[in-house]
C-alpha cells in the first residue's frame, strides 16, 4: 500500500485521522475541505461551508473573509459537494446561480479547472477554502475537519 507522507509538524498533527488502512483501497469518493498548510483553520461546520459556497460573507480566524473555490462543473467532486453542502443537484445549482445573477445577487464561487491549480490558489489566496478528493491531498494544503469529524469518522458528510 502506498502512503503519503506530510512534512512538517503542523501537517503531521492535522492528518492523524486521514489515513485509515482502507483509504486507498476504496473507490468511493471521499472529499475533504482544504485550506493553506499555514492557515489557523482546523475545523469548519457544514453550515459555514454552505454559507461560504453560497457566497455569503463569512469571517474566519483573524477576521479574514473566507472565499470558496469550486472544482469545475461536471466533476464528480463538485456534484458530491453541491449535493451534500448546498443540498442541490447540478441542475438546481446552475438554476440557483442564474437566478442570483438575474436578481443582482451574489456571484458564485470561482471554479478552478483542475486539482493542482485549486491547491495553488488555496495556498496563495488568504481565506481561500476549497475541497479535494482525499486521494488528492498533498503537503501544500491542510485538510479541515467538518463539525470535528474527519473522513474516517462514522457519519462523515462528504462521502
């Protein structure tokens, strides 16, 4: 079994819950919210994720505003995230954002075309939060628990 190794004390401490023995063996999609490795954010509620990804103003530690960055439309990761976090399927989400534009409401979070670029954006943009498949984590970003639970916990929402 191939295991990923994170360098640095903060990354190692934050990943103790990430690597159950079966993490690489399953084909089931499991997502994790991510922030920059140096971010003070370690946990986020599902409600806060919903507010961030519906472009509502949300401040994180130190008063920095959270900014959500999405996977591209049509990606399995995006569809799972929208269903769980926003409570919308792809068509509903598209209609929601068209309606927001027509009404002069908020703009949707920016979509990033691939995982590598998403990780780079999250690292470089203060307050950025994104999401990736568990298998797409690397040392540049830190996974964030949801309501105190990581992907190995029973009832973890992003699977």
